């Protein structure tokens, strides 16, 4: 009987040592110490022993049980430590791995220029308004004082969708639409896309962006126009910028002017960007023609106003030295990522 107990203990010791997981260990525990386990089975024979033998065997059985329990506890601790370790490793973060680059979005250079323009003009009291890109012949030309046979209203220059309906070729259309709806004073800018029947190259596109400006009130003069646009150019291109106004013709203004700013790159000395002239053309401007005021029901004897229209693409082209305006619409991530 005592030999059998020793045999059980050595078997149990081997099994416990061999248990590769806490689950296997639990099986070994049940096998030796469970209610129907080996030790309990062995002690069934206790009753048939003599009075001298019984206490000896009983004592040894208790020792064997205690030893088995100690072995189980030790093995359990080792196994759960190891299992915990593998679990930790599986979830581990390897801080030595190279990181992933986070690509963040950027505003398109044209959007940035537009945001800047809006910031400057709203700071001067202008409101930002919108107009439709699909226009009628009336808003596109007639209301703007174009004579009926003007070449700009020709199919060779504008995209007509059908007779009398076209994609706007200038944001000046928004002048009329806005004045029709309001009474003076009107002080607005209208940024937006325009379309012209134009062959695409580095400096021309069939679609481009303009910003229109309009201020109508009593006593508005050409001096107000010059002051406002000079301030705008200095905010946009830098405090040292000069602004030049030269006579020009547009049907909807009288007098009309071409606006240019001294080249922000060479400071007027002449460079590749300004084609050695020292000046960069920004757009057109002038005093709103009395016929246009009459067309929207304003009294030209009482009200005067100025208007201007500038191309937006030029501004980031000058600022960042972009030489091809096709880059704005190609959506090449390598180009866009630079801004
Ligand atoms: N609409 C003209 C163009 O696209 C630019 C322009 C000139 C706008 C004179 C104006 C202006 O408001 O007064 O070429």
C-alpha cells in the first residue's frame, strides 16, 4: 500500500511537470486528487488494513496529497506566468517598427487664394455673393451694355448650351443679378468659375476663376476704386506693391481701366514672371456705366459705382511661381502636396 502511494506520487510528479498548459494541469489534478481520483481510489483499501498499518498508511497518504498539491501549485504558477507572457506578446506594440506617415489634406492653392481674397474684401465691408454659372444672353451681355453684335457674345468665344443660354464667360453677370434684387448701397464681391471657348495651354484654359467686385452708392468715385484696389493688392502681394491704372474699354464701365500691380517677384525691375515689364495685369475695372444702372432700375443721376473683375489663377501663379495653369485642374497629388 505504501509502495503504491509512492508510485502514485512519482507518476503525478511526472505528469504535473509534463503539463503544457493550465488546462492540462487541471486534468492532472482531477486525475490524482479528484473525488474519483487515484488517491481516493487507493484509500478505499484502508479499511482492510490492520490497526497498526492503518495510521501509517493514512499519514503517508496525507503527505502524498500535500506534496501533490504543492507540485500542482508550483506548476500552476509557472504555467500561468508563461501564458500571461504570451498573451502580452501577442498584443504587444513593437516600438522599433518604422512609423506610418499620416497624409493630411490640404486646401487647393486656388481655394487658398479665394479664401484670402474673401478675407481681405469682407474686412473692407464687402459681402460675398454667388451667381449661376449657366446664364442667359441678357445677363451675360445685354444688361451689361454689350451691343447686340459684340464678338464676345459670339459662338466663337463662349460655350452656348442652346440659343440664348450659355456658360458665363465673366462674373460681371453677377453685378446685374445682385443689383436687380437690392437697393443701393450695394457692396459685394462675387467669386466663381467662368468658361470661354479657348484653346488650352500653359496660360489659357476653357474654365477659370474670377472675382467680381461692385460698389454702388451716392458719391462713389474713381478715387474709391483706386484706394480699395491698392489696399487689396498690398494685402495680397505685400506692402511695397504699386498699383497701375491704365485706360481700357469694357462695355459696362465708363471710364474703364486695366489694373496692374508692380511685380511682386522682381519688385518692378523686370523678370521672367512679369515678362520683363515690371508689371502684372490683375484684371479690369471702371465706373459702372449709366446704362447698366438704368437696366437694373437705379437712377444714374443719384447713384454712381465702381466695378472690377480679376482673374484668380494669376495670384497663386505669381505667389508660388507656378508656370502652368493646367496644374490647378490635373489633381496631381505631388503638385497639391506642396501647398
Ligand atoms: N469682366 C471682365 C473680363 O472678364 C473684367 C472686368 C473689367 C470686370 C471691368 C469689371 C470691370 O467689373 O469693371 O475681362
